[in-house]
């Protein structure tokens, strides 16, 4: 089985550019063509959030039109840029989707060798994510229902600190609680996320957690603790998770051809706006560290390395 993961599509209205610079719709169309051309072709495609840039119905209608050209079946979940109600309305005919008006877009897909569990971590009008008591309970019950099925959980916000501080500032509240639940369910073979616009992997919760690159712009890699408010046109890619009977899930990056120029988006803001964003991100990051990242990991003994 091959699972293709696309993420952070940021589709905008027809004939518009994201941030007035980036042709995200055309880039997604290229990614769709690329997926359809792969040999062997993926069995399924998961889209891990930030499907639209503003969460407007017109954007989801364009999104449906572009994604309709995919040959493999598609499963989507929302991110922080999405609006749950509009997404449910436009994708209401998809059998895996919960009914319009549902509190969350959670579901489990049982039709493949790997069970796919989609999680909704979005919080309306906010960029951070949340695994609240209701969501944690749903996850625990869903994983318990099929304890012997190899399972991939996919979500938008990564449940771990990535080291890209200004993105971690809008990270996932409840990640440590989620880690404790996942560590008790040995059937979880991967937790796949988006949000960061970069490929990142970490041993987490007794399994492997990862993020995938975006189909459009990438986030500048800054591990020095700086503000890093820049988006760049590094190579775009599709993450391919391939089931190997001897080793489990093996992941690859399949790059989407592109000739778009480098773009620095947020870095071009006026200095006063940039200072405001940097200050807010720093405060949010410090709050996240106290509330989430600096809590002990339930699998810390496995990950601890003496330096």
C-alpha cells in the first residue's frame, strides 16, 4: 500500500494569488498531475489541512475542482486556515465526512491494509491547534476499537516541538496528552502532520511522528531561535508512505517539478508590523513551552541521549 500525503495547499479564489505572490492553485494542480503520473500509483491520498487559505466556500469549490482530477481516492482534514462549516458543506457528498454541523471532522477509514484515522485539531479563529478532552477521548476509543490493525493517524498540527520557533508558537495544545494515549496503542505505526511546511521526523509516543512539505511555499528553516518570518520557494514535494511487509511504513519525498522564483513573503512587511508579529510569536512560543513542550514525554527514556 502507498499513501500519498499532501498538505498546506492554501488554495485561493479563482484567478487569485496567495499573498498576492504565490500561484498556489496552479501549484496544487501540478502536484495532482505528479501524483497521477507516479509508478506505481498511490492507493490513496491524504490532505492534512490548510486546504484553503481563508476558509471561504469559493476556495473550497476551486479546491474540489482541482482535486477532482486525482486518480486515487482522497481524504481531507482541516487546518488552522480552514473553516469547518464551509469545508463540510462543499465536501458533504464524501461518504467518509461527518454530517454538516458536526463539532469536529474526525473519521476512520477501514478499507485499506493500513487503517486511516483523521483528526481535526483546528480551533476557529486561531492558528494554534487543540486536542481537548473530547478529541482525546474520541481518539482513544477509535484506536481501541481496532487494536490489531496497523493505523496511521493524520492531523494538521504536529504534536511535538519542531525547532522552528515561530511556527511552534502556534503548535498543538494537548500534544503530551495525545502522546500518552498513542503510546498505549501499539497499532499506531505513524502520526502524520502538516502545518510546518517542512519535512520533519521524530520518535514520539512509541512510534514515529512526521510533518510533510507543502505543495506551495515552504517555511524558511531557522534553528537558531530567530523569528524566521519568511516563506521560500524551496522544492515542493509529496510525502509517500510505503508499506513494506518486512519493515513497516517507509517514507519518501517525491518532488514536484517547479521553476517558480524564490519568494520571501512575511519578511517584506513594514518593520513595525514585523516587530509586532515577532513579539507576539515570542510570547506565544514561551507560553507553549511552559504549557506543552517542556512537559516530560511518556517515552522520554527511549529518546534520551547523554551528551
